[in-house]
C-alpha cells in the first residue's frame, strides 16, 4: 500500500500523475481540509475513472467531512483517520524498570515489544533525591514491585498582573449572550455562506463513422450530400541563374569584341554599312561589324553641320589577347579610301575596352556536367520556392503530402565558361499548392453525422481523423482525398439559466427540473454541507457541469 499526501492547491491532473507513478496497486490519498480537489464532485469522478483504468484501488483519507461525502458519492472508499482505532496503540509499551546502581547513580530502562530491546537513560542525581521524586510521581502496587504509571507536573508560571477598573457584569448573562451570538454566527455561516450545490449532467451520445472521399474546390461550398468544401490555391513562379564547374578542357581561339560609336559628319544623307565593314585603330588593329548598320545623316542647324551617330558591335579581325585594347578615339574606315571626303568624315570611336581575345586551353562543360547541372538547378529552385511559398500560407490551412504541383517553365544552358571555369544554367519554374481548412472538414463531417443520425443537436465530443493520398487537378483548382473518420457525438444540452431555475429548490424538485432537459442521459445532484437539503438561493453557488 502506498500513502500519498497531497497539497491543498494540487490540481486533479497532478494527483492522477502521482497515482500513476506509484508502483503499488493500492493507494491511500491523504486529503487536507479546504483542498482544491474538494471543490467539485467531478474531481472525484475523474479520480475514480482513472483508478479503474489503471486497475488500482484508491482510498480517500481526510478529516474533512465534505471530502469524505464527495468521495463516497463518486464510489470511492473514504475514511476519517480520527475515527479509526489503532489496536496496537499501547501494546508496545511495558512498565519501566528501575535498576539501582552502585554509588549514587540510578539507571532506568524502558522496554518495548522485544525483550532484548531497550533504551537506557543515566540519571546523575543522587539516589535519595531521585527515589523521593519518583515516589511522588509513580503509584506503587500493593506488592511493592514495579511502578506502572507516571504523572507529569508542569512548573508554575507567574503571569504579570494588570489592574483595570472594576466593572460589575452578570457573568451568567454575558455567557448566554456569547453563546447566542456564536450560535447565530454559526447559523448564518451554515445557511448563507457554506451551502453550495453541484450538478453533473451526462448527455446522450452516439457513435458515427465515415470512410469515403471529400472533394475541395476553389469555388466550392459546404455540401454534406456531395461532401464538398471550399479550398485555397497558393502559387508562385521563380527563376534562378546558377553556376556550376565545367570539368572539360579544350584548346580554343577567341576574338576580342566590343562596341564602337560610328559618326556621320559627311552629309545629311544616311549611309549604310554592310556586315564585316572594317574599322582600323591608329596602331593598325582591325575590327569588323558583326551586323550591317545604317548611319543616320548629319543634322544641319542654322547652316552648321552636326554629326549623327549609331552604336554597333564589332569583333577583332584576328584571335588573340593583343586585340584586348582600351578606348580608342578614332577608328578609320579603310573601305572609303584613304584621303577621300568620306574617309575623313565617317569614323568610329570606342569609349569602352575591347575584350575576350584569347588563344589557349579553356574549361568547358561536358554532357554529364550539363545533365547534372540541370537536375541540381531544378531541385535547388524547387526547394527555394517551397520555402518561400509555405511561409506565406496561413497556419489554419491543412496541406496534405502530394497536394502540390511543381512545373518547369524553361531552362537554358550557357556553355561559355567564365574565368573561374564555371558555366551557368538559367531555370524558371512554378509551384502550385492546394490547401483547405481542417475546421471545414470537421464541420462537414458534423453536418453529415447530424443528417445520418437525424438529430441537429449533436456535436463532436471526440474523434479520430486520418487522410489518404490526394488527387488534384491543379489547373482547375480541384483536390479530392480519402477520409477515415470515427467520432463520438454528444447531445448539445442547453443549460442556459439552469442555475437560476434550481436556486432554492429541494433535491427532488431539482431532479425534476434537470430531468426536463432535452438530450439528458444521467445526472447527479449533490448539496454541501451534508445537512443542506435545498439548493442555495444564489445561483452563483450552483455549479453546472456537462459531461
């Protein structure tokens, strides 16, 4: 047997944990006065239910009559330790034996249950004085043997005295007045303060299950016949340009390239220049037009000729790093003939550098490099979109595994490796997710259950709900999924105003009022303290609990 002493402030959940942790099958709960557990009968019902589930025997031990009463009402065994006699209360004590020692010392032994056990106490006073004291404290039997009762005496205490004016009071009258006042106070407390009532109501219940599919649509409505609810579509599109190492090596020759500005200071007529038109720098380096252009005509303003211009891309005539040159003020066009008017009035200028000329070994991506890079780029982009999109979905939405669609929109590979030997992959994709509110599913199943059970007053008390693999049409925003639901539904009893209707009524009248409630299965009514026979007049002292 395990004895557990609980604190006054312990909640029922804490007490249940202590019972669970106790290894013994029989547990005694010591409940002090005015404990929190004694405020409601349902607390003891909960203890009884948990004890039965654990297959443990619970005994309530308390000096509080209210606790004893509530425990017995809930079916628990309850005892008051002050009304339980201990059969061995005095059986372990025997008469003290006085043993005279040598000299002036005396030894006293007090034996307990075993003949070998004893506690020895040395007395250092003189034997004559001790014997005189003991003779006054013990009563000897006629046979002059062992002393077997000790009488204790306390020293007298001298209290300080105060002098007050003498007032003549009828003591008997004052005593009766005090008794009447105390009795009246007790009566007021017993009638007005202490009484309270507890009503525990159990509603009718019914079990209901559903194992079929539920369909959700963006524009859907609650329909317990077709089993449809609305949903929400979440979608995001993103792109990324990622770089990957190129493992291949090869010999290449590259030509330098750049942009020049071509000026027309010749006439107001436009001048076409064909592809590969040459432009020569002062140091003799030749660059050619990559595409044909038309240089607009010069502007004549108030007789002054203002040159027109156009930008064009050019490439070096030969490969190699020597064509990687800086800005050039004048590029001549040899095709117009050196010394001619056009040669002097058509020219080019570069404000930036020509770059890219190279002869040697460079990195390039192999077929395996490109394949792995595409897969990695797509996976990285998908994780990035998921992280961003899921952070934007409100927490009340349920997202099932498989309720998403990831779509690749485009992917391009730039096989030109940079100076670090890396090539790039541009990827664009879109992620679409369909979610729904689980509260909508519960509401749909509740409506279906009420329809099947033919009772609109039922509400879910407890349930188990699981989902199967979803199927979705992400273009149309439709998602369907299997549902496995098992629930217990309880009648929704309306207890509004019940406490006011019970105020001041007897137990029998209270039961009659409670039995008139719709959907009632069982009910218990208890008044406290035990002498109370009617419910309190104040409805605040009537506790209504619906299970």
